C-alpha cells in the first residue's frame, strides 16, 4: 500500500485526516480468496486518487475488510464510504462471478460500517493491526477477554 501518510496540500489548506474504516461482507460470508482480495486492493488503488482517497493499508479478514485511508476534509465521509463500497462491489461481482453464489440480493457489503479517526500517536499500532488482518494467531487489538455481567431479575 501507500505507506506513511503525508499531508495533503491544496490551494488554501494543508490537512492530515486519517480514518480506520471496517466494512463487513453481507451475511458475513467468507468470500475473500487470494484473487478476490487482490482485486479489491487493486480496484481501491486505481480509483482512490480520482476521489482524493489515499489507501494506506487494506487488511482483509475472512468476512470483513479494514481500510486505513487518508482523505481531504471537504468530502463527506459517508460519501467516501458509499463510493468505496459501490465501486469495489461492482468490480468484484464483474470479475469474480463465483462470489454471487455466496451472496444473494445483489449486495456485496452490509449497510453498516465502523469508522474511527486515527491520530499520529496511534498510527503505528493501527497500521500493524490493519496490515495483519487474516493472519492466524496474530494478537489483535480486540483479543483481550471481554468481561460480561449477567443481569437477573
């Protein structure tokens, strides 16, 4: 991917906006073979510059994708997410007909997503986290045991 983020310089501003976006596949289906994963990454890198989106890392796990990306502030984030989902879904369905057998209804992604901004202090942690998606036994950020409390009436 593109590596270390750089400031984006436009005529009247200089910015460094970095987002961590997670998009689950519809029905949480495991559709990411090596070729489908490569198609996703290639498509993102091809259309990114046209929409002022710089993909720093793309990490693919069994049923969801982590995007670490940089963009400019005058584009609504929800519009960027729609573009990413729309363009990647169309290209994957076009190039990998077999994916449609696992998904029905014409949708590749779920409607929802997770997004967070990334500060410079967390950058190396997040880059590592996204880069190592799908690697078995990798210590994930969320691998700490979750403490639950049961309420009884």
